[in-house]
C-alpha cells in the first residue's frame, strides 16, 4: 500500500507517520529525514540541500526526485511505503504519479493532517529542531502555503484526499487516520 501524509510543518506528519508505519509494517519514506541524514553524512545531496533547509525554503525538485527514486528502488518499498514530507510541489507530485504508474502501483490514499495555524506555530516552537527558530518557522509556513497547499487540490481532484482533524491527543488523531485507510475501513 502506498500512502501519503500531507500537512503544514508541525501538523504531526512525523509523529503520526511513525505510528502508521509500525501499525502497517511499511517503510517510512520521509524526505526530511533522508535529507537530514545526507547533511550528517556530508554527501553531495546533503551539501546541496543544507542551505535550503537552513532558510526554510524547498530543496530543488531534481535533487528530491533523485533521492526518492533511489529510495523507491530498494526492495523494502516494493509492496508500498508511507510518503512523509513528499511531495511538496506539483512537479514532485506529477513525477511521483509517473513513477508509481511505471511500477503499476497507484497511490492508495493521501491523508491531509489539518491543524490551525496558531497551533502549528505553538507545536513548532516547542520542538527545538535546528530549523525551528521563529524566523525559519515563518518562512517554512509561507513555503507550505505557497508551494505545497496546491497539492491538496491536485489530490482532491483525483479523489484520493482524506482530510483529518489533526488536533487533539496523539491516540485520537491516530484512530481517525486508521478509520480513513482503505483496508481498515472495510474490516
Ligand atoms: P521536513 O522534515 O519534512 O519538515 O523537511 C525539512 C526541510 O527539508 C524542509 O524545510 C525543506 O527544506 C526540505 N525538504 C524536505 N522534503 C522536501 C521536499 N519534498 N521538497 C523540497 N524540500 C524538502
């Protein structure tokens, strides 16, 4: 099963993503995690990506698409994975559609985690990651509203989007997500 989590920074994609992959036994394909590891490992991708990440902008599509297509080729992804933080632009979304079409495995569901902006800012401010400083948070939110929000319409038009109210306890939010998954719903 190929699943995707969409939502603003701080909407809980990382937290809920971890729970979901444990529950479903899927690999967690987080481009943010892959990029942070590349920065630590000082790979070429890491060196290219760091300056965008440090300013709250987006890493160029071609860098991201290379990273994702390499990861998808690994055998553990043959039955599916959870995309987290990817795609973030329409170019990435269209490229992913083509990739999955070639693999003959369409996207099963796109889960939007929806949180009010004040709550997002509050969560990010308490997280303490290197790019969670107030001016970078503002830029990351701006990037989200400009580049990533149009993806919601893209997937809504495809009939794949499921919007979840992502405020409340971690357990409640997780239960709402499970209730929206194709298999879980049919049980
Ligand atoms: P995240 O952990 O998903 O919040 O990602 C952290 C940072 O990595 C973002 O602020 C971007 O600079 C970069 N990044 C992660 N995923 C992508 C993506 N799909 N496209 C472009 N940049 C990304």
